[in-house]
C-alpha cells in the first residue's frame, strides 16, 4: 500500500480529519492541544505507517512496528526499560500529556473502562503505557496521580524530550516540543493514535485512531492479548 503524507490539523478539527483519513486514505493523524484551550497546528509525523484499510475500530498494520528501545522514568520515579519490562505482554502505547483538555483523558479513560470489563486474568496480562509529550510538566508524581485516577496499573513515562520524540517517530507518531504562547498557555502537539503490541513477537500490529470507544476496545482486547487480529 502507498504511504500517504499526513494533513496538518488543528485541535478543533483533528478528530474529524482523523476519521476521514482512516476511512478514505488510511493515514495517521495528530492532535495539537493548547493547555488553556487555544488551537494549534499539528506537525508532520515523519515516519508514517502503511496500513490496510478497514472499517473496524482497530486497523491492522501492513508492516508491524518494533517497540521503541528506550529507558525513561516511570510514574514511581524508577527507570523503566520499555522493551524489557513489557516483553511478552500485550501492550497499548500512547503518547500524550496530562494537561491535555480532550484527546488524552478521553482515550485513557476509555481504555481503563474497557480493561475493567475484562476477566481478571486478562487484566493482569495487559500493559498500558502512557509516554508524556510534555515531560517538563509531567513529573512522575503528576503522572501517577493523573493515571491513578483512571487505573493504578497504568504506566506513565517521562524523561528527556528528544528521546521521547525519537521514540514516537520510530512508531509513526509525530510530536513536537511544547510551545509557550504569548498569553502564557502552552501548546503541545502529540499523536492521537494508540498502538497495540502483540505478546507473541512484541511488535505493534494494530492501530487505533482517536475516537475509538471503550466498547470497541473491550471487544478487541481479548484478541490482542492472544496476538490475534481484531
């Protein structure tokens, strides 16, 4: 499948454009968020995945992504090696930030709700990793409180922005350094996609766009845990 370039989108229009891009063009998208509600332009993602078209919530990637080989600081203040500490585990990976007014809290709360409806054994297997695109403000304590309000098992990671940016781009997600606006607000550009890594090979096989519901995650998670296509 031909790789397509990403459109530039603002926070106010990003979700609609994302849905259209997935259905009509099979491209990834971004969300740019202002912490005090200001709109912003999203940056290009750089490494863009080829994806197979689908009307389902999850889209199977033609070429799976390897997990980013990074070690960051987790929400308990400890080093976290993403590859080693999620090896052999079904893993959902999302890049966002805790001051996000829309996409990030909605996405994480939907995943938390879907996870809570799974059998206990499946819940224990699943790893959900939230990597901050605003690491200066997203301290371990901030991540722990924010994620803990949704699911205490969720893993939050923070660290050097350049490391996080390179990791995001390695899986087709574009993020840019936070920008302080003239009015004092901070604009953060981040991906709106969730990548699902299968436990059998630790590769990212499935992409979920912004707008995926808790019910859709609930339907797909048991299959992802078994390394099956949704």
